[in-house]
C-alpha cells in the first residue's frame, strides 16, 4: 500500500482561533475545545495553535495559555504551537512555559517555532522585538534546546521545569530559509503551504536533501499545512468558503476583519483581480464535497510525499466546521 495514501497519512489540525463576526474570544475558545475533543475522538494526530497579535479576528495571542486549555480538556491528542514566534520571546521564557506544559501533560506537547513576528511592525515593536531578531533565530533555537537538555543541569541559567523533558521541537517555515535550519539541526519541519504555497516543493526538497540525522530524528519528517473546506456537496462547500476567502483577502489588502457569515457566491462576489491575487495565496486550498476533496488531497500527497497533513478550516458555523473535519476523517477511513 502507498505509504503516502490518504488512508495511511497522519492528519492533524491547525486551529487559528478565529473570532466570528458577532462572536467573542470566549466563544472561540469554547469552540476550539469542542473541536479538539471531537477530532481526538475521530483519531486526528495533533492540534496546533499559532501565535498572532493585534488581529481582531484571531484570538491566539497568548498561545501557551490556550495550549494548556486545550490539553486540559483532552486526553490523548498531541497539542502544541504552530507556532511560537521565537524572536518575540526570550528562549528561557519559552523553555519554562513549555516545560510547565509538558510537566502537566506528559508526552503530549509539541513546540513548533517560527521566525516571523506574527503581526505588523508596530505591534512587533510593542512586543519589544528587536529589528534583527529574525537573524538570531538559529542561535535562539539552539539556546532553547540547551535549556531543555539534560546536560544543562550544571548551567548557570536553567529552565525549571523544562530541563531534561522530551519536548519535540519543530521548525516552521513559509520560505526556504527554515528548511536549511531544520535540516542542519535534524529537526522535523512543518511548512505553511496554507498561506504561502509558492516555495513548498523547493523547501521540502532542500530539507530532505540536506537533512542530517540527530538525537531527535533519524530521517526527515515533513508536515504540510493546507486549507480544507469540505461539505456534503460541492455547492455547499463553495458557499461556506466565501467566509474563508473574504478573511484571507483582508489579510492581503490589510483590511483584517472577523470571520463573516457565508454568502451564496456569484459573479459579483469578488473582484476578478482580487480573486487572482487571492488564488496565489491559497493555491493549496481544497474546497468541495467528499469525492472532490479526497481526490485533491491524494494528488497533493502524491506530489509532495508529505509525512503528515495539517488541516486549517476557516468556516463560520461551528457545526459546519466540525462536519468538514468529520468528512476528512471519513475519507481517510474509507
């Protein structure tokens, strides 16, 4: 059997903790937990949350706290960051936070690390982020590894809790830079193809071709993140996807808003120039009924040979979002 068949591939969730128009962050957190509890029951592998700041429509700014909330409400699901934007933080702080999480929830916590600010330049400055922080990312990753290592017991600065715990570190990327770093450090690699598709295949090739086995990982391991909006029919999925498209168009235009209710798409739904720009950003977005989504996900796996799929689903109605993830589960099992 093809090891990269959909039925054999681990599937996980990226929850962007999106705030719906007319809703609150509290509603978002309740829905995130309910989603996590359902996907755990359905056999999904992990549930990641991403650090964003100063975005009216995304409520995951205090990522470590939200990870604890999700982990406390589930039992077996791996929970983690996709990711923590490390240059926004002192490595010691992240070691302590994730050391605490891993102590509370043993063998269930993932630490995905990115180098982007996860926000605009003004908010990055308010976070006390240094303008050269991204260049320090490789050094900061290694400093964080040191704090989490057993060998740091005699260090002058120690992470307690955290020291000596088995907390998998992932390198996240949306371009090729982090592919080289993940390969050099022998760490697993997750690519953000759900919003940055252009360099996916190049980055995966760089990572695999340059990978050096380490104490953490013997061979390359790639997660590819994609958008999926599945429904019981192609028409219903296209209607649900109007919310997602408006959300991502707002990111492109700088007019970031909360997630809006879906509308029936027609020729006036979106300007053709806007649609063209949007499609470049969301090329790896699979929208449709079960058969269409299954075929497109399998084609994506055939092309990338990804070891694991991570799915983001921006749907306005919580029940419809749950149904989308349930459909993907059913596709995997059938």
